[in-house]
C-alpha cells in the first residue's frame, strides 16, 4: 500500500504513476475476469495503491470502467480495427482480415470485445458505458462501409453493415463458446458476400 511519501522508484500517492497503475490493473482485470467480478479491493491490490488514492482518481467504479473503455479505444485497438488500416493489403483483403481469430495460445480464453462485454454486464444500468460502446460500434461499421467502397462495391452501405453483423456475431459466439472456429465460419460467409457484391458491380 502507498503511504503518500515519495521514494526512489515509487510514484507519489495521488500522482500520475498511481493513476496509470489503476488503469493498467483495470485493463487486465476487467477484461480477464469481467467488470462485476472485479471488485474495488482487487483493483486496489493489483494497482498497489491505497483506497484513498483510488477514489481520488476515480470517485466510482463506473468512472473507472468508462476510462478503461476510452483508453482501450485510443491505445489498445482491437485486432480487427488495426487490420482495416493496413496499407499492405487490398481493400478486399482488409475486409477479410478482420475475421482472423485472436491467437493467445492453446491455454488462452477468448474474451471477445470489451465494449460488448461491458454493455452486457451493464444490463441497461450503465447508460454512459452503453453510449461509449454504441459510438465505438458505429465507427467500426462506418470504417467497414468505407472499405467496402474502396473495394468497389456498388452498394457499400449494406455490405459494410452485413460484414459488421458477421464479425460481431463471430466475436460473441467465439467468446461464449470459447471456440475460435466461429471466425473461420464467418470469414467464409464474408467471402461469399464480397464475391456477390463485387460481381454485381457495373
């Protein structure tokens, strides 16, 4: 626990070092264990801060959840999102690349999308978190539509939205069943969608 004194190699209580440690602990525990299953006491212990320091930075646990999601979006984008930005792939290849399953090793548990997980856990009781998730999902759909247009689809709007449904469904199914095969099935369906959409392009 922190004492509020400054020592070599230890961040001062209430300083930026403490905030970073709390956010790092939230990023690890919320994603791995779930938001409701992770209590404030566990976060305090993992971050090596005092309860007072924790509440100085985050007056409520919900405030920490919101910042956790904002930080996830800005600093730790999902693999599918980074695939859409790759300059070494064609637009079609980028659209298919989002369906590559995350490989964390044979012992890894598939946790899915942190935004989806947060909304499900919130069960309608965390409107600000639901709003953040909606914004994130809309931005992802918009990027898929834009990439579909780059690929030459005659009608990129429905194609992008359909690809989003495939991706989100695969992500949720893979997480709930802990089986990455859902991404393989979704990619095959995406290939069919793209084949039909691009063949109908004048």
